[in-house]
C-alpha cells in the first residue's frame, strides 16, 4: 500500500483534495472557449472518462463570458487557466470558477494578486499556484543553468505562498512543472518537503500520444509511488480524453483507484506459443472498445503463466494448439476450438458486464 503524504484539505466546489482524499485526474479542454457548445461537449466527455475537474483557458474577456455559461452546464468543477491578466482571474471567479490556476512567472505584482485573493475569498474559490520552469527563467539575462532551475522554481513558489498566507488565504494547491522528467520529480519532492498543501503533478508538455506515455508514467508514477500528488494531468498534444485515460491507468496501476474501463492482459509470447496470441489479443481489444466497465481480460499463449493470470482475471483464455482453455473468475469453464475463441470470450465479457 502506498502511504499518501499528509496535507491540508482544499475544497474545490464539492470536490475535496488532499488530506487522504482520492487522487483526482484532470485534463484541459482543447477547443475555443468561446464555442460554448463544443466546450461543454468536451467537458462532458472528459467527465465520462474519469476526470474529476477540467481546466479551461480564458485569455480574453470573451472567454470569461463564455466560461460562465460553460460552468452552468458542467458536470464537474471547472478551473480557469490564468497567465497574464489579473482581471481575467476576477472575471472567471465571479463567473463560477471553482478554482483558478495562477502562474507566478506571469503575474508578479502583489497588488494584483491580493485583488484575486480577495475575490476568491468572497466566492469560495480555490487557487492553484502553478510554477512552470520555462516561464520563470529570465531569458533576457542569459539562460539559467540546469542545476539552478529546481531551486529557482522552489524560491518562486515560496515567495508566492508567503504572500497568500500573509493575506490569510490557504485554500491553495501547488504545482511545479518542467518538460524534463527528472527535474519534475526533483522539484515536486522539494515542494513536498517544504509545504503541507496538496500538490498537482504532471509534465509541462510530453508530446504526442505515442511520445507522452513513457515520460508521463515515469514522472507521475514515481511521485505517486512516493505518496506525492493529489491531482494529476497527463499533458498530450491531441485528444484530451486520452489524457484522462492515461491518468486513470497510472492511478489504477498503483492501486490508487479503480479502472474506469476494461484491462487487457496479454502474455509477451515466446517459442512455446502454438497460436497467434497477438492477433487474438488485437481482436479482443477491438471487442473491448465499447466496454466501459472495469473488466479484466487475459489472453495467454501457454500453460506457464496462463493459469496464474487466469486466476486474477474476470475472464481468460489459455491458448494451445488448435484450442484454448476458457476461464471465468479463475475457474476453468470450457475447452474451445481455436476458431471459436473470440466468440467465446465475447459471450463471457457480455455476461460479466450485464452482471455489474
């Protein structure tokens, strides 16, 4: 069991973060905020994919006006993403933002920050202090050496947090992100050692889906395994629903949540295989596309690991030459000809889903 880091509890509308509450997956809409209908559709898709909250960019006055309309139709709390304009922050909070994200690298005037804090107090909104490595480096005076970037991010965070605490506001979350996997881990460890606020973790940007999975799993998974992290986002250039699915997969792999959909276990195959295990598994994956319940399916190619994996699966097949042994709940229930294995698995999966 992973021992979660003890933190203060932060309220984001009806959602509670930190203090032992479940780690929340979040994502961000990727359509124009002013397209209210498209934005609402994407928020609902993300909620269905397991997001507990969704962030939306509001760079203009037109965006904050649209944001207020989106709030009224959202099934989950919404976060307004603020970078340069204090006024956008106030407008978003007044429009119903459950939380706003502020970047210390982009809003430095204490007077502006205090106005935002006062508005958040009045409306019960939370604030995430989000430090990005790229936005706090003073590129005009020369690049900051890699060894100094983590201390720089931590110092920037300390300055901001002191300002919030002096103003009597502690409904805050912290995050420090980099595109670099190791620095993301290092800076979040430092923040966890320094503060007792909930932490949001993720990489600044991880790339396209095929490039994002490994660095995201390493950075987020490492920190979660150490008990650090109360909300997560996998940042992908592409469909945000994929961000939600990967985030939930990471949590489920660490035992921090239940899966929101099916899980397919497939043996790596070797010279013992006497059937096309990979081909069968790909067909099973297609079967599972329309399944949204947490069903564990195992496709195995021989008797070495097959029975053991079958014991931990809802339904499994251990394939041999010309046939396969079908398991349900760890018990062998049938011997099926190779040509009928896919159909037999389909029937069992359908029955399991119907029983849930």
